């Protein structure tokens, strides 16, 4: 996988946090809804593990009832998973 693709995947995950913090009622939920089919494609292309997709779906299904610290924990774990996957395959450099 190209380093630019990895960076784009991580950036798309990280973007969840400020949207939750600043615009949880609309932009946050809309963004998660947009990410789900994109990450389904990433899973099919074997770019991310299904657990990363599951994290996004879990955030979406939890809606606004989830606490900020949990959103942050889930997003950081998903980012960590993307980084670990690259290290295992020796395809990525660590950010």
C-alpha cells in the first residue's frame, strides 16, 4: 500500500474527533455515515482490518449517547490498528 493511502485513511479517522467535539448533532453523524461505505471498500481491498470498520459502525450506531473519552479511545485504537497493519506487512513507515 502506498504511504499516501495510509495517511489518507488515518486522516479520515482522525477527523472524527473534531467533528464530534464541535458539531455532534449533524456533521459528526453525517461523516460517520459517509465513512461506512468507504471503509467497507477498504476492507474488501484488504487495506484495513474489519475491526476498524466495526469501530466506525459502532460509533454510528451509538449516536450521540457515547461519551467523548470513548469516541477518542475508539478512534485512537482504529488509527493504531492501521499503523500496526502496515508494520506487520512492512509496507508502511510509522508516522
